[in-house]
C-alpha cells in the first residue's frame, strides 16, 4: 500500500546508501511541486468505468513477445504519438494517443477484492476498499458535497445509465442522500428514452404544471414566525430548485439526444455504449460536475434507433473467463464463469468501445472541453497473462492499465511498464486505486488535508492512503 | 437573534477584564464571603503546582474571582506564582494571601522534595501533552493511518503504540536525546521545519517545557504500574455565570492508584460543547460569550469529565409572563425559560392540536369525522380525552411499535418473513398491553429458544454477531454510541475499549441461528490489545469469571433495569420526549455522554423518576407530556423565543416521516381506506373465503381420483424425509431393522443443506422412500460432516462420512428405502447434510429425480383406502392447494398485518417513495438512519413523482362527487384538519370554475394541497 518512493527509500536504507536517499527525497519534492502546479486544473470529471476487468494485454499494453500459446492475437500498432503502441483493438483511439496518458503500472494489492467484481467496482467508485470501519462514499458523492453543482438545474453527480448492477456498488454512505448519484436510466440509444422524474409526467403539460404552480403559490402561505425551522426553509428552496429542473428547457436539452446531429451520433456509434458516451459528453458540456459511465451492451440493444440483439449474450461485461477471442458469444461447452459475454474483439465489446472512446476524445477536444475536464478510462483489474484451459483469461490484479486525458494531463505519454507477458510491473513506480482517487481530488483542487466527518463525528480523509499520480500533473 | 448580537458586543468588551473592572462600576457587588479552593496546598515535587480557584458569594449567587484576585506570597523562597497557579521555589512551610473584592483568605502551603529529582513521567505527563497540543487527534496523527508516516494512538489510549512510535519509528529522529533541540518532536510542532499540521507548540507553552525536559532527561518510556483512577474538577457541574461576570477558572486534580495526587490543570485538555455560549482556553479559564448552556469537557489520559455551565444575561424589554402550568413538566420547562429569559409561545389551536396529536400518537391524520366532532366539542377536558382515546387505539400500538422495530432491525434483510412478522407482532402486543418497559427490556435481552415460541428472540436473530449486539444494546438501552470503543477509546466520552468488550462478554455465549437462540456454556470476549478475558458487564464486584457461568444476560439486565440506573429510565423518557416534541432533552437521543448535556437536566431527571415511580409505564409518560402546556404550545414564535431551539419555548415544525407522509397522502386522497374499515373488510374476505372453500370442497372426490391416476403413472418419485431421534449413540441401533415413530420433516429440500443440532453422542435417523416404476440407475450425492447412508439395508457410504460422496446405485422397481444416520461426538456443533438423487445418463433418463412428492400424495401412492388421519392430511393438502383460497387468505393476512399502511406494517415498505423520504432500512441501531432533512429528490417526487401523481388522480375520483364548496372543505379537513379560510375557499373555487375540465381542476387542487408546507410538515 505504500507508494514506490517510500518502498525504495526503505530498501536503499537497508543497504546503507545514504546519498541515494537524499536524491530520492529530492525527487519526491519535485513530484509534489508538479502536483501542486496541476492542482485545481479540472472543473469537471468524466469517468468511463468499463466493468468486469478489461484485458490490458489485449488493449493498452501490447505484449508481442509473449510465448505464442499465451500471446494476444492482436498486433501492436503505431499511434499518433511517437513510440506509443496500442493493440489493433484500439485502432481508432490510436489516432488520439497524443491526447492521452496511459498508465500501465496500475495495481490493486488489497486482499480479497481481486476475486469480487462488486467489491472491485465499489473500490473504483469510492477509491477505498470496503471493509474498513467506515465505508467510503463514492468519489463522485464526495466531490458533489465538497464542490456543489456546476449547473443548478441539473444534478451534480450523474451515472450513465445506472442499472440495478450498481445498487450496492455505488453508494453515498454517510453523506446526506442529496449527494447520491443520479441515474439517467434506460438507454439513450432508444428513441423513446426519457429521464425519470426530470421530464414532466405524461398528462401534465407545461401549461398545466404552470397553472398548478400558480395555484400553489397563492394557496401555500407557509409558516409565519417559524423561528428556527430550518427544514421549512430548506424545503422551500428545494421546491424552487426542483421546479427549475422540471421546467428549465436546458435540463431537457442536456438529456435530449435529438439535439445531436446524425453524424455526431454515428461517430460515437449508435448502439447503447456509443450513445451513453455521447450523453456523458452532453452532460459534461451542460456543466454537470461528475459524470460516470458504467455501461455494457445489453443483449437487446439498438442500432440507428432500431432494436437489434446479440444472440447468446447476457451479461456482456469484460469478465472474459471463457473464450476471450471468440468472434461471437462465449458460451462454450464445459465453460465456467465467463458465459454470456462476447469475445473481446467483437462489436459489442472493443469494437464499440474503441469507436466511442475515440469519438469522445476527439469531440471533447474539438469543443474545448478537455481543457478543464478530467477524463478517466478505468476498470477494476486486468486479466491473466496466461490463457486458461477454457481459452479465457482470469482476474489479474498485479498489473493493469488506466488511460487519462484532459485537465492538464500530458498527451502521448506512457507511465510505467510491465514485464514481457504483462504480468508484473517492472517500472519503479506503481499506482493503486487510492492513488487514482487522490489524482481526481487533486485535479479538482479539493484540499485533502481537510477531512469530512461522519454523523458520529469521525474525521475521514479523502484517499487517505493515496498519492496523486505525479505524471498526470 | 437581536439579543445575542447586542450581548456579543458587550461581552467582548467585558470578558477580558472579567470581574475586577466590571465590579468597580457596580457598587452593590461586594461578596458576602470568598472561598479559595483548595484550602491548603502541599507541593511534593519541584515540578508540582496547584491551580487555585477563588469564588465569591453574592446573595445566593456565585462568581469566579480567580483571575481578578490578588495573590501574595509571604515567602518567595518557598513559593512562586504563575498567574493563579502556585509553584514551588524551595522546601518549607509558608502561606499565600488571596485578596479579592476586599476580603482576604490565607492558604497554608508546604513544599517538600524540592531538591529531589523528579523526571517527567512519559505516560502521565508527556502523553497528555500530545493530546492537548492536538497531535493525537483523529484528524492528525491519531487517525488510523497517522499523518505523514507518524502515527499515534487516538488521544493516547494506547501508550504501547505511542512509545514505539515516538522513540523507535521514523528512524528514531523524532526524539533525539543527544541533541534534544534537533528532535522532530520539537522542531516540527514549533514549525522550525515544515509541518503540514502547522504550528502546534510555542516555547511559552507548558507542553513545550514538559516535552523538552522529558527528552533532556533521556526520554524514558517506562510504563508505570499505577494508573490514573479519577480526576476531580473544581468547581463541579452546574455553575451559573451571570453577565457581565463571564469568566470561570477551573482546576483539575488527578488521583492515581498508588494513592498519589497531582494537579494536572496545565496538561489537561479542555473543550466546550457550545462555543457560542462559552469558550475555554488551554489553562482551563472559561469565558462566556452569550446566554445558553454548555458542557466544558476536561480530558486527562482516558478520564473525561464535564462540567455544565449556564450563562445568564438580561434581555432588554424581557418581562416574564406566567403561562398555564398543567403539570410538573411545565414548571421545570418554565423555570429554565425564566432563567435564560425566553418567553414561551401560547397554546396552539384545537385544529393544530388534533393534527399534531394524531400524527404523534397514531402516525396518521385524524379522520374528518373525528376532527369535526373534536372541534365542536366544548368540554374543558376534551384534549385529555383525545389523548386517552388515541392511546387506546390499535394505530397507536402499531405506530409506536414501529419506532422500536426500527431500532431493533426488524427487516426482511435480517430476518425471515415469519420471524420479522412474529417479532414485530410481539412488539405491537407489548406496546398495546403497555408492558412495563423493564419487563420489555428483560424479555428481549434474555430471550432464548425458537422464534415461534419466544418471538422476542428475533432481537438476537437480527443481529448475529457479538459486536452488533454490543453496539445495538448500548445504543437502544444505554443511549450510547459505543462503536467507537471497538477499536479505540471513545474520543468524546469515557467509554473505553474495556467497556465495549465487557458488554461484549454479556453476549459472547448467546448463539442465534436457524430461528433459535441458545446459550452456550463457553465463549469469552477478549480485549484485542492485551487478549485479556473481559468480565461481563453487570457482574457483581469481586465476582470471578467462573461465577458468570449462568445466563450473563440476566445479570446485565438486572444492572440495567434497577431503579437509579444512570441510563435506562432517562434514555427511554428522552426518546419518548423526542418523538413527541421533535427534539430530545438530550440530543441526539442515543448519544448520552457528559460532554453532551441535557438542555434541561431537572426535567430529564424528573421524567426519569416519574417513569421509575410508575413502574416503567410508557403510556403514563406519553400522557404526561401530551397533557403539558409545553407540548401544546404553538409553533409560532415571538421576539423573545425565536432564537430558542432547545428549551421547548415553542413547538417545533417537523417534516412528516416517510411513513406518515405516505399514509397522509393515501388518506387525504382516499386512495387508502381508513383503518376503521379493516374489520369490515376482513369480515367480507372471511365470508368470501368460506364461499370459496365450500365450492372447492365439491371437487374433492374427482380431484382425489385424478391424483391417484397421475401418481401411479409416474416413472418414479421421491418421498418426504422423516426423522427419528435423538438417541444415545451407545444404544444398540440398527438402522436397517429400525422400527420407530417417524416425524415428517418436509422442510428438508433436495440439494439444499440442512442442519441438525447435535448434543455430543446423539444420533438421528432420517428416512425417505424412492419409488420407481422400473429399475433405474441413480447417482446419490451426500455431503455432510458426520452421517452415513443405507439403501435398502445396504451401507452405501463409509461410516460417518466427512466430505462429499457420489455413489451410483441401482434402484429396484417399487419402493426403495434410503436411510441416513447422523451422529456427532463434538458438543455444540451442527451436523450439515446435503443429499440429492439424480438418474444417471445410463438409465436412459437424464432427468433429475428432483420433484419430491408432497406428503399427501405419498399417502395416496402407498395406500388404497385412506384411514381417517390420512384422509385428513390429504384433504388438508387439497384445501391448501386451492390458489384462489390462498389468495384470499393472503389478503386476510395482509389486512391483519396492515400491510397497506406504512405507519402500521410489521416491516418497512422500502418502496422508492418511502426511501426517498428517509425511511430507514433498519440496517443500524442509530435513529440517525432515519433521514430527517428535506432533499431535492423529495421535492422532485412531490412535484412530479409517480406516486403523488397517481394519488392526486385517485383523489379526484372521490372529491369530484362533491359540490365545489364541500369538496374544498372536505379536502382541507382531510389534509390539514381545518376548514379553509375565506380567501383559500375563494381561490380554490375560482380555480375550479376557470378550468374547463372539472375533474382536472380537482386533481390540481389536491396536488396543490399535497405540496403545501402545511401538509408536508407537522406543526
């Protein structure tokens, strides 16, 4: 759990190299200065959480020298950044590598979390492993509570799309429920999709809502001389805010997919994933503080506004225990826990992901959103360098990759390295989920030396065991 | 607020000068006498000192004169002065003169051991400094991961951690005995080198000299055998400061187990619970800032004690006006209001009273008929009558049971539905019969056996771990949040880890599983830091751990429910008070601690005494509070009480709880029938049920024949399990020829593990029939930790199998007899068995033999003509299998459990609506789980939510039948328990007249009323 500097410091001390100690301490100071320079660059955060454990060696961290029986079939390709290679599954994203930093030395050494997707997901959401004395709220909820909203008529913390999958993983914890994530629900790829509770109900048009509201204004005399009744005041102002959300055309516009041109929609991909990425960009553009995309293609998805389906697919996340290189579903005879996915190279997996992520980076860059939006592409862990006897890859927590862009994150950069097979980190630095959380807080300029408090008064420090990833600042 | 602002300016000018100059302006303020504490001083070390406290007595009031008193030393070779602290200068005897307000008191002083070395003691002196300077707090190095790589135990609870951390970790640079000034312990807090925590120490601080001396002397980290057993604070609790005399010095003396005492005023840590009333500095000097009450908590090592300070000031224009006093509650509340100069609000109207009382006692709005009758009633005791009537309703029993069930986690997440319903029903019965609260606590906390026989065992079933039981019991019955003390001593209270684990010892032998609570003969609770076995809480003094071999829980309950227990009665009356007024006298209600004092101590004490006197009669306390003027005050404030939020000078406006709101919406819109209709609706369903049974009955014979045919055409079937035992293992038992009474165990399902509770050397037998039309090869899977299996008299598995076995066997055509024998030599261990039978692929059928035949069919399969009993069983099954009948029965059960009423059901509705409005899911024991402040989602739900939309639509169906005026009046009476004002009526009528579709207008009107503050809040 200690960061690499401290580990190095200890090991050097062990062999008595005092001089090196000073040099290293110097480096530490420089790194933290760099962090300070980039602190507060982000106004908003967009997290793409691809759940299930994306195989790093098939995507961000190509390993062409792995022995053939375990090697990824996908060749390394050049990107538009000098010396930076991805696999061909990221061929579209490769055209924007000059906007990205890929961190190949992510690691997740917390015992017990490696085998559990719910725990691993909660780890990503909250930046802290579950099971401590207090369960950390989501990073997004903490950010909402510390920074408030960027657009009054919209929730400050939105999850796209948000399904029952995240019922337990995303949590507001001890923070007031107002900071809980708002789920956009359904699929923005569905032409009939509406956001729950943010559009007026069927049967109540704007005129009728206005009539009702006028009547309410004249009949709701409220309380006079209600000394000290804070809740009365709070409810009054919340009603005003809620009315604004319901009637402000900008609220609907932020969720209205029809305001996007057909060419933009196609650029992202017209399936569920592409449109979720696009909705995230719209919400960021509307001023939402923190948007998380946690998406997988449903078995019954969409294409150009019409329904289509993926036969044999059920829970199509990245948990490729079986037949990872299948060109369709992964339901093999005597298969294991990896049934119901689609092979990593298929459209509902890397196909749509590569397309949507490339479009997102290009689009956000064109709109100037990358200046002050931190974009993170994350997953719970990587997958084994060895292919198992069901032609799948299992969970691998020792090394995996995240990608970052925007808010001052250097472009065309690779941080850290892994060994020939992608199994273990070989670079001097290694970063944890806690470091990822600390990076987000630091990028937003949130003072981590100030704790937040639980209702019983226990001080909680944000990403207490993490240090920001210095290379991103 | 105005008064506070005014006094702030006066006080800021006054507090610095405290007594002396303030008094000079007031000729009358000459004390009758002054008292100096202590009256005699002995200093037995060159580092000892004594803080003196000087008090002047003025016509029944006391003022602190410590900082203004002139102190003179007679012999400066023996004593020196440091402010109002006496410090030694040499051995000998002398006196000091204390002159205050013209009076003089002489204090004898003796100094000894002045020339003897007295090194700084690490535990008693250095550690408290780390707490005092803020180093060891939870937000600094006392946090679980420390700060900057330097970690201390929270507020010094574990010297073992701290000594290593200070002198060994951090490359031993924290303490440098060769060059003390180079120690990080000195340089960092002095900010001589960068310190993230900032400057925490000044060279003038007492702490500086102590830490410096400690390092100079070699940083000894010996842990003494003696410990601090008590601290004594002068003056004690209850001091009243009268503006403009706003200062108070306190002194702290520690008593150690070796008999020694020492003044620790300079190294104790002080904190004020309400800094807008008074602050306290590092030397223990309190300075008042504005009227009100605060607790000054004093910490020295693990001892924490508080003194309550009241600050009184004159409010310009304030004149006390006597209001009616209905009982002692009002007298005690008014005394406090008079003292602090708040003017109470007048009595609320009848309309407000009936709505408030009904919501408080039944959870629901009063019916229109009841409201009309109450408003018309002119008898003087009608409010009393209403209170009595509500207390006798079923709604009261259920709503007040819900509050208890919230805390005791009665939810489907923790309990099976039957358990939850049973436990909940037990609580309802207890509330309905007004079970004395001590009996309630005793029954719950000592419950044993199966949940069917003793439903209160649900308490332990819902909280299976010792930790949860410790924390829940402390929170519910002791009103304290003990969970902090699980890992470290409580930061704001005296609760220590020892307390936590000795309460844990009470429950260490209580086991709960499979719907049953049992007491084990072993099981201890260990203190995690030392692995010491903790004595269970409640064990008499000097008892040994062996003497606790009885039900430890009853010893604890005896301690808990004994009259005069410092928590039990107070905690419960405070909860009742909070439920009725919206705020506890101690708030939060489960956070009793000396640093969180009651806002009216005498009131809390008197209520607790009354509760004890009445034999813990909760209804009596509710009646007392509801009858008081205090409860019946208006929420409208005046300029002399608008700033009061804690002394109950006016009623509080409270948001309806999730359950209250849900039912209020339902009742107002008539989408929920009144609870009055429950009996008639039940009767109707009963008669439908009878009709259905009668019709169904006519098909019995044809059904019977049909089933017989079906069964005989089955290729195979499995019979239900039957059980015999337990027997002694020594008995000669032959499972094959065994002939005995078999009991049906049809709760055992194929492929699902089941448990047999075994005493040592006990044996159980289980038997089932497998019937095959033709010989079939099957695979029998057995997984168990102690069982063996016979098929048709042949042993299939090794004896007492431990593990999983798969055995292929051929079943004969006709009945096959499978017998299982379980035995265990270990005490208190469960035997787990899991059996399944499947046809193998070879047998030509890939089907699992999974469908166990219902026992009734087994009878049909085996018997040509049924005996009377057998016929009864089959007939019962036939009746039970009628789905229409089952649906009716479910409806009746639902009505009995009042499932449609959120305020009345046995476990939470947990719908999106109720959760949005803060309904607790009963996951913790904390009343804070119920969210009380409004949220944006609530506003969205009310304005635009599906539930409120549908309810308004439904309401329109009913109200549209009435003429315009009646419907508006009926709506106001339903939702707000009052008639509309002339203006409200006009506005409403105009709205209906202007809207082309009348029904829509009525819907809009209902929607509007539902969204008014008056509806959403209780007032």
